[in-house]
């Protein structure tokens, strides 16, 4: 989570720690390795619904944070 927050900060993006009850893949991975999820905002807070929409810029920002974290982990 710290690496995700650091990557967001370096890109000038806000971050917020949240607990997810959704049980995504991270829930299973967390049993064997540290895990975190990167959430990007959906318009109106709608998620897991056909009306869910996230602007391309937010999707790209989330993907870039993931890239930054993976790159950092790969070089440590």
C-alpha cells in the first residue's frame, strides 16, 4: 500500500486507504503474499453495474500507478 501511495504522490494524485469487502483476487493472494488494489473513481460512485463509467484519464492514471509499482518491485 505504501508503494501505491508513493506512486500516486509522485504523479500528483490523491490517494486514500480503503477497506474493500468485494473479495477481489487480492483477498486470495493476501494469504500467500502482500497485496493491494488500486481503485480509480467511477462517475457517481457507481461500480459493478452496467452504468459504471470511469473517464479514460482516470483509467490511464491508475494503470500508470500500477506500472510504477511493478517497475519499482522489479528493480528492488
